[in-house]
C-alpha cells in the first residue's frame, strides 16, 4: 500500500480534495466539488486514513459570510471524517512559514515554492509531480505537503 494522505481546501460553497503520495512526493489525484457532493463522497468511503484540513484562524480582522460558511463546512467535514480518519488541522500561516519563510507569502509564492520542492508540472506526455494542479488544488497541495512534513517529523521522534 502506498503511503498517502488526503488534504482538503474547504470553501463556502465548494471544496477541493487532493490525494498526495508521500513516498513519490507527488499529487496522485484531486477534485473540486460542491460541498454537498464532497460530503456524499466522503460518507461513501470506509476510510481516508490521514486527512489534513485547512483551518480558519482569526487575526483580528473582521470577516464576512464566506468565512463563516467555510467554518461551518470545516465542522461538517470533521464530523463526517471523525470516525474513519485521522484528522490534522492545518493553519494557513503555518504553511506559509514552512514553504516561504513568511506569513506575508501570496498564493503565487506558495505555488512556486511547491514547484521548487516537488518539481514542475511537466507536460501531458511527460507529466511532472504537480501535473494538472490548478486553482484550489494548489492550496490543498500546500496543506498536504505541510501535513506530510509533520507526519515525517512525528515518525522521527
């Protein structure tokens, strides 16, 4: 069995789930789903093993409806997964620090850091470890990469 984990970038109406192959250090597959559809998919599988979910954190700024809807979705994801998976909550600032050394890093910085660490997307004929990754999948990949690093550190202790 391959050593893998799943990562979820939750959103207010749709969320991205990505399967990351830790041994090969590459994306196995990913999908962007309407939230209700993703919950149905998660309910249909007996286990997802380790699942890392990007968490919301408060930094003193006011937030709107989308943030609260995302928080609600995170809770629903955790409820569906709680009995069959080992859930890791991953905060965006921790990912930014680990990948870029700064909490001010932007999505483009995170993407480039992932490409630098994992390898370029490549082409259809010669796909690289990040081939096909786009949009929300980059955020899910960042969460997966971070969780994989934490898992390796836990195993080393």
